[in-house]
């Protein structure tokens, strides 16, 4: 059982990191340039002059989150001994530890491949600086419309594992599950659109984990659509998020797979990033094709690829991520 869990963990995290590294040399390239000269394999240098395989802030913050969530489990070990009991998942997560990790990345280059921080978003930087100034972790993230970048979506995947595997042993409410995701987003990105994007993405990731771990044999389309529908039902029945639903029309009320490529954009706006990642995932038949498709949308290439790559990694498995 532990071996299967470890394999799934490697699949999603390596899926995200490899796709991130694939996109790093191409960041800020236009969609037109990528269509004319498409990316076909892992290369180096380019935008940030980094060696091949270098990951960016997307992966660093994801790894920082993995470390913080693992710490949270470790310090709550005594409270997690009795399987089948009800737990307070909001109390178990140590957001302070996760923010410490973010600060260690930002200021000391921890979780980076070469002890260098070469890429980060302004909203993320503001959130980390707010934490260093003494603000409580969950209140650190900006809440203005201009703070709806993809900086929390790119690092949110680890909580899908945290929630899914805890839910197999313990009970907690769906509301607390969603609040835990929203809180993790709010460490740097607090607007409703950012929190909803993270919630939708994590519910999709959980459905993919469930499909693999429980051998449900659902198609990729079925598993992804299950997650989308769960998110839609939750948010349309939640008063806090009702007014934000129209921003998600392209995700909740359309068949993303059939959306014309001309509409899909790999830019840094969080809802566009989520839609682009899901479009790449649903319109390709392997991990490699999904990651390359995300990079070849141009613009925020590393982040679109990381978001798509994490889900593709879970579905296709670690063994199907090209080693080179």
C-alpha cells in the first residue's frame, strides 16, 4: 500500500517539476512564435540562461509545500493514531511552517536547484514579505483583482494528496476540506477567483488520485469532468462564491476539450491558466504530449506546463514521464 502511495506521489510531483523545467527556457515567448517553432524536447538556457532541467518558482514552492504538509503530519502524529476518528484538518495544517518554507525559498534560495531564485511573481513576493512583517499566514495574500495571478495554483497540488489520503483514514467535512485549500491559496493569493481555481484544480487532482489508487479505470475525460462537476456544485451553492461563478464559464459550463485553441491562452491570469492546463490535458494522450502542448501555448510557459504536468503525471504515472 505504501509503495502505491509513494508511486502516486512521485508521479504528480515529478510530473509538475519536469514540465516546469520544460517551460523555463521558453517563458514569455509568444504563442505565435511557439506555433511557428514548436518546442519538441527538454532544452536549456533561453529566457533565464539556466541549464537543461532547471525548475523555477513553481516547483520550488510546490516542494516547500510538500515539506510543510509533511511537517504538519509529523507534529500531529499522536492525534492521527486512531483511524476512523473525526479530525480537524484546518488545525492539522501548519500554515506558519509552510510560510517559513516560502520565505526560506525567497530569501535563501532553499528548494532551488542551484541556490538561485531567478523567477517569481509580485503577488507572491508581497505575500512572503507580509509574513516577514508579522502578518498571520492566512492573511498574507493580496485580495485585489490584480492579485489573481497563477502563483497559488502552480503550487497547490500537494494538498490534493494530503486531503485524499487523510480522507481514507479519518473523517472531516467537505467545507473544511475546501477551506483548507482556500487557506493554502490565501498565503499569497486571496481573491475568490484564485481560491476557486485552486479548489477546482485540487478536486480534479483528487479524482485522478482516486481513479489510480482505487483502480476505477475511468477515462481521463471522466475523471476530470467528475472533479469539475464537484467544484461547480460546491461553488454554485456557496454564497461567498456565487457572484464569482461567471468568471468560470469556460470551465464549468463548456466542454473544455472542444474549446478552440485560438481561445486558449497560456498567460498568468489564474482562470486562464487553469483552463489552458485542462485543455492541454484533455486534448493529448500522453504525459509528454500534454507538457509540450502547454509550453507551446507560449507566454507563462513554465507555469502552464507545471499545472498541466502535475495532473498528467498522476494519470499517466511516473514511468511514463520521459527520463531525459
